[in-house]
C-alpha cells in the first residue's frame, strides 16, 4: 500500500524552505493564526507531566520509573502550567532536538515550558504532533532558537508563533493521522521482530563468552570451587585476583562540558555502545592533561548514571593516542597492565556473570553510583596470559557469524527507521497523497505505537529529563 502512494495533482510554493511545495488547496499559515499561548496556572494538585525528546508528552512517573532519577520539580507548583488534551507543549531549550508534542493527558508542566492551544476545534493536534516531531521542523525550530551556546538555545513563544506551518483541510488531517498510525505500527512490528532476533543472537554470544571466561576452552580441565560470589567454580589452575591488581591505573575523567571547536574529543556514557567506544564527531576541549588521554585497548566503565541498567557497563577503546580523546568524569578508565590481555578482561567485566554482580553493589541516591574503589576490589578468575589470548581468539572466531548477523539486522532496522522518517515527513508536508489509502485501511487493525522516536533526535547524546526548577 505504501509503495502505491502518489503525489497530489497540483502544488504551490509554500515559500518556506523547511516545508517546500505543498498541495494547491492546503493553507500555510503563521503559527499565531493556528495557536494561542496558554498560561493556565494555580493547579498544584494536578499530575506532573514531562515533555520528552523520545516520547513526547508523558506522565513524569513513567519517565522516572525504573531509574534512579528523582522528581526535581518545586514543592510549590502553583506556577506550573496546566496542559489539557489537544494542547501542544514544548521544552523551550529542547524544541530543536524534538522535545515537543501534542498531549493526550491532563496535567501540569514546568513554568519554563510553553503550552499552545489550537484556535480551531476541527484541527487535529495529532497531525501537528507528527509534523512537529520531524527533523524538518526540528531544524526550523533550531533556526528560530536563540542563545549563547547550543545548550542554551531557546525557542521563545513569540518566535514559535512566527514559524509558518502547513494546514491541510480537517478531513485530510484525519486521513494523514490514520495512515501514519497504521504505517508506523507496521514498521514498528518489523523493527521489534528484528530486535527480538538480535536479543536472541546476543544471548547466544553472551553464553559463548561466559563459558569461555569462566571455564576456559578445555572441557576436561579439573574444576575447583570459586572464592567469588558470582561464580560457583572454575578451572583449578586459574587464580582469583582483584581487578585493581590487573591494572596499571584506574582514573576518573575530566569535564564533560565540551566546546564547539575543541580539538580533544570527550567521551560520554553515550559513546559506550554494545561494549565498544565510539568517538564523537565534534566538540571537545582545547586542553586536557596528557595523563587523561586514552589509548589503544583502554577500558572505560560507567560509574554513575541516572539509569541503573547502564552502570558498570564497560567499553573498549580501539583507537590510538594520536586520536586525541579523553573522557568525562562519570567514566573511569581501566588501563590493563602488560601481564594481562585487555580484550580478555573486557569480556569478563561485561559477562552475564560479573556485570549483574557488580551492578548490584551500586549505591542508589539521585544517581546510581558504582564506587571505583569498591569495583577494583572485586575478584575475577584469571587464567595464564597465553590462555587469556587463546580465549580472545576463540571467542572472536565463534562470534564472527553472530556479529555479522547482528550487524545485518541492525542495518535493516536503521534503514526502516530512515524510511519511517522520510515517509512521515513526505506525508505531513503533502509530498504524498494518502487520502485514498486511508479509506482502504482495515477498521480493526491494531496500531502498534512506536516505543520511541529516538530516530527523530537531532542531538544523539541528548538525554530526556524534566528540567524544571
């Protein structure tokens, strides 16, 4: 059905670069004609809501559940703004990253946020929700945002009202919303199916690694009881050694406040993905102590995070000192001494046996914190160096096919997400006509709501949080 979509028969120039041409019969109006700002206060007992980058407007409780984040809102909520169903709300400091959406909920949000209400009852807020969460609008919001640096850019209400927005007729807004809900549901099902396969492949890979780093490669080797709580037994000739004795140093990082043209890249928690360290493409610092530059096969673990599921995760850096890279203060560098293989230790610390054990020792307050001194005292089973190297080589060979399959599926997901971005943008700006397709959709088709809109984020390191004070 998607492949059969065609353009409208007639177009006109919207005179707006971010919109391009629109169907001849659509209006393109300044937002002041479509929306009125609402500052409805004095509702302190209403439920707290959050305007997030990845999910739009949600209950604050849903944002905080499962994390160590605390409610940072004021005790006196009389100045907080009421949001009602059909309202559009956005975070002034994060609109250019996608923190905007229509609300299906009633509640209050930070007084620093902006609430807009549609002037016409027959306009559909869900159409504008789809439109305003595209990268097209995010770039336009960025153009209208002002501030000294990017982390202080603000889209003021008076500037939001100056942005021009396409307004299809109400029946076409309904057709667009219906079609996109259906298309997003179909694409989300395909993505979830691929994620499930990836999860199964990763489980298989983790089982291979766990057995190798706890039992070795010889299935006939005699075993002995372990002196460590996360492992029952391991080969009799292996030793139990605290992590700190496998290292030449354990160091905290530097400031994570990078500048736009800094020559030394600063790694953050977002740069540790699937056990690997990725280097940011831009930003950094001009000067960092040489002792805090990281080198080939240095390990980094996340010692503190608002998400307890990320604490203790370890990444391995495969670059060189010449890359001029340092790391943020909530990361800890583990530099392995010359008597042990860093790739082997990387596998041990991320294994399904050790990592949950280490994470269970984290302290939970405003952030989940895994003390590096305590971490360094944890013991791991250590084979001789030549056996460590053999384990690394064997696991690499056994995992090769799994890694190829996982990479292929991740690329397929990436392509589906890119396709979704393009499809939504083309439909909400009238590049594709979905009126007939919407009439042919099954009435009882279940809509799968995408788990997140992370593919729409402009800044991949942005973190959703309620920024109220």
